[in-house]
C-alpha cells in the first residue's frame, strides 16, 4: 500500500479507485489507517468479483424492445396521457 500512496503523492493524485483480486483484512486495516494518517487521499477499493457482470446476459433487466405504433397508443390510453411531437 505504501508503494501506491507514494505513486499517488508523486503524481499529485488525491482520489483513486483500486481494483484488487482479493483484499485481505490487513489491507482493509491499512486503508483505514491511511485515511486517518493521510486525510487528503480518498481511495475506493473494489474486489474484481464485485465488478464482473456480463451486461448482455444478466437477468436483472429484461430485454428492451421498441413498441409498435399500436402498442404505444394502447399504453398512452391506459396511462391517460398524451404524447405529442414524436410518432
């Protein structure tokens, strides 16, 4: 961690995102310590497994499809709104 802090200081970078494969308890404690000793630094740490998502294959959001003109009219009637300007 000291090596990264030295690199940040030499480049005048005070905000950083650090992506690691696995963060040990020692490293978490080191980040807390660094925050106390060097309050000018803001370092966010993410584990690689937290960031790996295949956006095309995840199931949280269904596939988006454009509405046909008829489907759009039914939707607008159901919501009792008018949609002018776009056809």
